[in-house]
């Protein structure tokens, strides 16, 4: 392809609204252009990369035994209502009505649609296992689209759904997908960190995210320094340190703390460590108030809490509800003296002694608080967030944090959708049984952006071999028509050999062409310049290296083919 005839609008400067590396480079290298907030059009160069990633996904899914389908992007509301998610998906779902008043959703995901399709085509255990997938556009009304295609309203996803007769079959399907995902991301040139993850509103038990380490990542990962424990912050557990011998119990005292509400102010007031405080927060879970108590230095992990109470909706209580629940304004809540109220304690609270907490009375706190004596722990759970330096739950070593971009997620969904939508098959005895499901997603354009984040330098993109839009970037530096004809002959020679070439034939300076070549990031740059016109040698340069080698033009095809072996 000749650059002079190609749609390749490269930019010298960073666009003002692009704040992260991948967004800047994808715009500057002419891969895409913004249509509106969270929506992007792919230009020819970007579409070639997107299709390379898509083909890798397709090849590995087919290799793993999955079968490709294509579902409508407009999904019937009736299926969402069967599963119950029509009422729980929230404002991220685009809901619309047709002219007849029938309700639809622009699919944010397709569990319901695939379950409905499968119940129309399977009837016996002999039809299982079954793994179906599609690569299709998804829609989510993100409240704050950002980072280009990393978080957008319209995106391309590979979503797959497995149906098995029993748990053993699901385990096999899940493991096959886990292996396929590792192959996919390795072929895309990505280093990923598989981590344990929360299943969220997808439902199910086991889930694993595939993360790409990045400072712009929206996920916090907890990684063990010694063993293979990996989890995102929503799921991460940690060992509570062993308890030293407890001191004698202090007397419970009510202390006047005028207008002192925050942990930071209380630490200064009482001159003690923040973990000596019982942080008590009021939530509303599916319309019912409850109190959650954690040590003062810890944040409440709302994902863990939501799973523990099995809530569809979980929100912080308003000031009015806090006042009604505790008898005091915000900042003075505590578990002492609360009767007939649901209180959930983090599992570390029982080991605290001589602690401080709100007295459920304006401008007052308690000191000398001791569990068992001063309040009863009826419910306890792991509801605190892990952090860097915590003890690994698996081996006891220290954990550290990294930020990550999620590019893939696999779930063991269980029976959530098949039971809700009454999908059954006949088993060997002729009895109706409910299949068990798995779900496996990859953000295709997010994967493309993650490649740019991970595979780039200060000059531009460095495409991995399998996803590069072209094999070779041919740069011609000619001054006469005769020299131009000689470079054209090299271009034709490479094309005839089956090598996909981007040929910069523009009337521009060498520096301008080289800067564009570095920005676009094709792995090999072949330059036909003065050495070529003098002695027939072409410059052979790998984008990821500084060295330039001179190769006789008659050997250039062999060199390129050897590079791509």
C-alpha cells in the first residue's frame, strides 16, 4: 500500500483530550478518530490491527472447540426479565422501545440471548458440552467514558458461553478457556497477570481476570512476592496478623468529642493508632439498613460486602437514615448499645481491645471498648480491603500492589441463567436436568489499546509481529525519477513475494518519513536511500532496536521471511 494513496492522517502533536499513552498514540498514528464521547471510528490502519487481534481470538477459540455464532445486537427485554437482570443492570444498559412499544436492550452482554438460543436447539445430554461464541459490538452507557477505547460506550467483545451437563464438565470447559486465553494474549504480544476476581452482577462462583500491568489501569491488583497468589482488590483476601497477648480491659468511658468525626481527627484527639478505632459505616442493602464495622485504618470492601449480604443494590445511607439508625448524626456511629440492628463485623474486630468508637450520641465517643464485654458479634465476615504490605492468605509472605487494565474475564456462572430461563435437557435416565454455564469475555479493542500501552516508547508504537498492520514499512528516499522507479521495483518485488508492505512514497523529507515510521510502529523498516542507489544495499532496521544493517537487495526477502518465522 502506497502512503500517498492511503488514509493515514498522522499527527505531530498530542490531541488535547487524550490523556493516556494508548489514546494519544492511536490518534496520532492514524488508527482511529473520535466520533463522540466514548465512540470511535477505526481508520484503515487501525482496522487492520483490530482484525489481526480478532483473527487470533477466533483461531484460539476454534482450537479450543468453541463454535462461532453471531447474535443480534438488539436483545429482547423478555429474556432479561426472565433472568431478572432487566431490573438490576442499572443505567449502564441502553433500553429502547420500538414503534409498537416492545422493549429491547442494546446488548451489554449476551448471557440471556445465548441461553434462549441454546434452549431452542438442545434437548439431550448428548448435545453437550457446548461452547458458543461471537465477536460483536456491545453497548454500555458509561457515566464517564475515558482513556479512548479502554472505557467506551461502544466496544467490540468476544463473548463465549459454555453449557455442560455437570460441574465436572464446567471445570473442563473453564480450564480449556483459561488455557486459550493465555495463548491469545501471548500471541498478541501481551504480558498478562491472571488474577482471582469478583463475579459481580454476572453471578457464579469462580472467576479470573486477565490484567495488563499499567499505571493507567482502573483495577488494583494484589500480588504475592513469593507464591502464585493473584487477586484484584475486589476479591483479594489477606491474613490478619497474629494477636499479641491482650492487655487488661480498660473501663468503658463516654468521652466528649465536640465536632470530631473523622478517624484522622480522632487519632489526634486520643493520641493513638488509627487501628484502635472501630470505623462504623451505615449502608442500605436492598432497602434495609445495616452497620459495617472495620478497623479504623481499613476501607470497607463494598464488593465483598455486597456478596456477603447477597444484595442487588448496596448504597451508603443518607444522613437522615444514619440519624434514625444510630440516634446520632454522621461521624458518631458505633456498635456499642445498638439493639435489634444488623451489624456485620470484619473478622479482625474480635481481636481488638481497649478500642475507640462512636457512642451513637452527638459529640461523644467511647474509649476502652472491648468486644464480647461491650457488644456481641453475631455476624462477622471478610469485608475489609486488602492493601500493599498485607500478609498473603496462601503462603504468609507480603503482598504488593500493581495497577492493571482488564483485557479478559472468565466466569463459572453456575445455574443462574439456565434455571431462571428454564433450560433443561434429558439425562441418560430420561430425566430433565439443568445444564451448568460458564462465560468467557475478551475486550477486543481494549486488547488493542493495551498492546499500545505495553508495546511503545517515546517515539511511538512498537507492534508485536502477529498484530502488526503491515510486515514492512518501506521508506523511499529518492531524488530523481530513475531512483523513484528503482524503489518502486523493490516495492513490487516485496508485494509479489507475499509481503504486506506500507510504502512511504510521499514527497517529504527523510526525517519526516522516519518519524512517521516510528510513530506507526511496523516492526521492520526497509529504507532505500543513497546506499541502495550506489551499491544495491537496503537499510534493514527493527523498530525495537537502534542498530541498522545493510542488506543486499537480492537477499531482502529472505531476511524479512526469517524475521517473521
